[in-house]
C-alpha cells in the first residue's frame, strides 16, 4: 500500500502580508488590553487599550523585551514565572492574578490570560485590569460588615434601654414611693436622653435596612393632604416655643397617593424637624401640589441656610449639611439620608436649594398611579407572597352591571359615594389586615391572602349577602345589579392576567 505524499505549497508573500495586516488590525481595535510577543518575548504589537491603560506609546513598546517596558516596570517575578515556566509547558494559562505597583499609574490588580501560537510564532496575552472592581467589592464588603455590626449592636441596645426607661417611668409615677422635685428633674432628664438615644438607634437601623435592601414598603392609597397636616401639627408646640410661624399651603380637597404612610410621614417629619433645628426666626412653610403625573411636597424655612460647597453632601450619611456652625442641636446626620432612601424606594426624587442666611428649601416628588396600576401591584405582590409561602391567594371581583348607564343616571358624586360605602362595608366584612379591598371605576376587587377556593367561595357569599342588604336598605337593589366572581392563584391561574380573566368570567 502506497501513501500519497501531501503537496506542501509555500505561503504566498502577499498572503502573509495580508494576514499580518489583518491580525494587526484586530489587535489595534480590540477594547481589552492585549499584547503580542514573539518566541523571544519581544513585543510584536499591542492594542490601543494597552497603551491607554498603562500610559505607554508604540514607539517605546514595539520590538522591546517585555521585561524592559516602562523603565523595567514590567520585570515582575510573577509574570516571569508565567512566561518562562508555565507557558512553555501548557501553551496557555487562564485567570492568573498579578498585583503590581507601576511607577506611572500606581498599584494595579490584573487578571491575565495567555495563549502560545506555535504555528504563528507568537504569544498572546490578554489583560483585564480589575483594580477598580476590587475596590468597589471591598467598599461593598466593608459597608456590609459595618451595616451588620450597626444592626446587631442596635438590636442589642434596644432591650436594656427599654427596660431602663420603664424603670425610670415607674419611679416618676411614684410606684416605688415618693420622690422630691430635684429627683424628679434628674430622672426626667435621664428619660429624655434615653428617648434621644432610642431615636439614634432607630435611625441607625433604618439606614442599615435601606442599604441592605431590606425595607419592605406597606403601600396603600393615602390622602397626602391629611397625612401632611397631621405630621405638621405634631410640631405646633416646638414652633410656639421658638416663636416661629407655620405656614401651610395644602389643597382643601383630597390628594390621593399610593405610598407607605408611615415611611412618608417619617420623611416629612425629618424635613420639618431639620427646618426647626436651624431656624431661629421667621417661618417654616409646608406645601403640597398635585401635578399631572406626580405629587410634589415642599418644606421651606428662613433659617441659616447651607453653603454652596456643602449642597452636594446634604444627603450623605453622617453629615450635618454644613450647618454645624449655625443654630441647632447636633444629630446623627442620618435623617436626610434616610429620607432620600425612602423617597427613592417609592420611585420618587428629592432635591435641595439653599443659600447661607436665606433659608433652605427641600422638595420631594412622588409618582402618581392609576387605579389599574395600583391594583396590578397589589395583585403581583400578593402572588409573590403566595409563591414564597407556598400558599394560595384568592381574587374576588365585584362588578356593577350597566355601569355606564348608571353614570348617566347618577351624578359622579352620588355614584362615588355609593362605591365608597360598598368599599367600607366590604372592608368591615373581611376583617383581616392583610386582605386588600380596591375600588375601581366600575366595581371593587378583593385580594385574600392565604385563601383557597373553598375560602374564596365562603367570602364571596358573605360579601354578596352584605351588599345585597345594603342596596336593599338604600332602595338601590332594583337599579344596581352586582356580578360576583372569584379565582385562586396558583390553582386556577399562572399569572395576573389569567387570574383577573378567570375571576371576571366566573
């Protein structure tokens, strides 16, 4: 048996030239730092990113021995080991980390990957500069450790503080016997300082939770006008003590927002409290304005103001926003950072305007939601909780038949009053805090947490009886007809659209 010899055709010089230009073009344009060496470890070429990253130019790089680059800055023991010991044996190495302090660009942490191409008589070294990534990871790790430490310490302090405060209160109430006025004053001061320390601990816990992403908003439809008036009223005594005027510019009508009322009230209290600290004369004004797509809340004071260079640090942690030299007691410097975090969790934004000696204005805006958007969010949150808890969730839809005809017969105010009465009646009937009742344009939806089909049907019948009785008593049973339907997730539907469809068709 004879074996055919392969004809080896010498490479055409033009082809070699073309391939060289082609490979050079690839190396030149690649975004990652890349250097190409010959078998003697001399530089053939390098990518533009290599020159930019390591602050060198082609003239002082090409044709040079790699260890001689940058005034022998590349004479790195770890790199020598890779090129002279590892690469000759394996033809490649991956994800090899090298840390080196370069004279021109400082300390760098690099991940290197290399390939030896014997057929082309060259070595390719790709370099990933991960210095900034490592810094970010370290900062994140440090923040997490600090946040966990603050959270742990704060929790540990809460119990003894609570017990101490309770003991002082019992003595002040003379449960343990009579005390004189001097003793009463000392104990009162101690109690006030415990309250202040408890407030500081609460702020530390709040900022830790916000940074850790552990804050869960309990959003509901809220009248912002009422919420702000109530929060502002809590400062009446403090304003009177400083002889300051409180100006309230809030619409008389209801301004609905879909927010966590406790968290937004906390934000507003933080802003008014800061204004009160740093205002000795004049007034503090709170205002609320409903716009087309958002709601704007503003707190303005006539206090000492903030220096321009400090405005960028106003919402940073542990900052007193440049007013340390002015009036006002020192706090933790966390209030504004917490406020910013809460507003952003709501999808809003906050900003500040100020001039030294001319007061400060804080404004925050919250997005407005349609009834449909609010309903969808409640529904998806309920489905998520059901999935995580491996439980069920029921949706009951109560629709008003011929709703458009009723709109023509009744005024908007009358029909709205009927729907509100029905909504309140349903809320009283279901009686569980975690269940949700939402009033829409043509009916009412009820979301029942941890409820299966049997429970949904029982609740549906109970609501039907209560609403039929209400409509009969109001003389509306002949004109207003209700349709009831229910569906259960995940037994009868896999997503929100399917769940709504099933409930409406039931």
